[in-house]
C-alpha cells in the first residue's frame, strides 16, 4: 500500500485530504475519559496540515442508529484535537450536508476540520452496496485525496473505510502503517518464545484467534471472565462466575489440541471471588477473598486472578521474545480487582522482548492504571482489528488501501 510519505513527497498544499481516523473515544457525558485514539492520529493530521493540506477528519463514535444523536457527537473529539494541535479546528455539524460542505469550502491551506459522526448517516454501515457507495460518493465530493488512518475500524466493511478509498487516490497514514508493521511481527517474523495473554469477558469473542494461535504461539495465558469456561471444562466449580456453557466442548478440544501441539495453555491457579459484582461508579471497597481456582464457592464469582496466578503469568512472560496481550484479566475498572491486570502490565514492562498491548480495554487499562505507554513496544488502537488480523482474516479497510 502507498503511504502518507509518498503523498507528502508529491505535495499536498491546497489539496483537500480526507483522513479517516478512529476517534471512537470513551465519553462521560461530553468529557473524554481516554484520548489515546485521538493522540494516535495526530502525527498524520499534523504532517498534512504542516504541509499545507486542507485536512478533513472523519470518524465514527459509538453505535448511533443511522441518525443524529447528540450523545455520540464528535464535537468533544474535535475540541480535543484543537487543544493537542494548538490550533483552531473547525467542526461541521453534519456529515455531507450544508454544514460539512461549507466548513470544508472555507478551509485555508494548513487548516483542519472535523465532520460529524459518520454513523449519523445510515449509508456508512449499510449492508447494501449501492446505499454504502452512494454515501461514499458524497464523502468523496468533500476531498481530493483519501488517507486511511483509522486502524480500529479497518475490519469493518463501511463506506468511509472500504468504499471511499476506491473513489479517490488513497494512502495509508502513519498509524495504519505502524500497526500493520507490528502485526507482521506477530504473524510473519515471530521471535520466540511467543507468549499470548488473552482476557476479557467472553470466550466466544476469542475462539477464532485461539484456534489460530494454537498453531503459532508457544504459550497461551487465559484470564478474565473467559477463563471460567476453561476452568469449568476442566471439571472445576466456577460458582456464579461468567460462563459460556455452550462453548465448553470447543474449549475442551482447544485444551487437547494445545497439549498435542506442545503449546502451554496456562489458566489461573487462584482467583479473587465475591458474592457481589463491584460498584464501578462509586468504586466502593469490595468484600472479596482469594481461593484456589478449583475451590470457587458455588455462590461466589471470580473477578480477578489471584497472587499465585499473577506470579505464574509473570514467569511465562519474563523470557518471551514476543508478547501479545489483549483483554484485562480481571475487572480492572475497580481498584480491588485491577491487581491482576496491573501485574500483567508490569510483567510486559519487565520483559526484554517485543511487547504489544492489543488495543481496546487492555490499552485503556494500561493508561488508566498509570503506566508509561512509551515503555511498551506498541499499544494498538484497534482491539477487534488486531484480533481479526491475527486470525488470518482479510480486513476490508486494509484491502481497500492495498488496491
């Protein structure tokens, strides 16, 4: 795929450059609680603006149902981009309507505008090719060049991600180029031992990537809510912990295949349990205890890996040459159950190998727990996109940039 450096070499002064970013940031009302994805696209936006382009930034946020919804406005993201750039950033209150057209037409060389949430238009996510294409045509009318830099959305066959690049000269931004380079290190040029840590709530979300990794990873560490389906498959009582009973046969087969392939599949050996799920709003102290993983009381729920598991996981990470981590290993939003996730993060920091935090909740947890982002090899902006790449899937947004 052609990169932004090639575009800059050709000159962009006076050109309208459409940057498909991923500004899908968490909001508390209108307050951004984690601006990592905004900061990730800034190098591309700044390079284009500094070169005299008229930069039109577009993104989705949340899941509005194809119509305007103030709760999902990109106005806070536009304001934050302006703060980080130290420049006035214009904001269009629609996607392809009068406000967007006027805002883009009014841009001077080197100025930046953000248009409203692309998912306010049903054409962005339409399954119908013609409807999606029609919206892409309207977006294309706003620009001369397309730069894809929304890595967190490249696994979506959406108008601004998949259809629009085919209607304009197109290039990959700095973020996408970096993300693809990192993922190749996890799939094509892997240094071993290769340790993968998977967490999160549902094992069903990770089945495909586990299936693929059983032929590629040396060690597979399982934490989070998904671990309890594995523990149940081993015959353990898991109480009222998160459990996908219908996935037990698949999980059992994976454990058997791991043993056959010589892949270490490591599960928690102890867990923090409680009778009540913690209050994530007030973060009031929780009443919990630590038990062995095969001794979870029937009326209690596992909410984090315990101290012995933290040591075990750290030991399996310590000598790895390549580490990929996706998903918290406990309810990391609550301080009483963030210890396991924090221990995994510290283990990555202490590892001399190439370490990748695979986006989504794990990336947010690293930032919220106060770790230095720059100390990790790479923090991805796209959890779902990273997982689908590791599964071996063709990602529509990357395919469109490569064409």
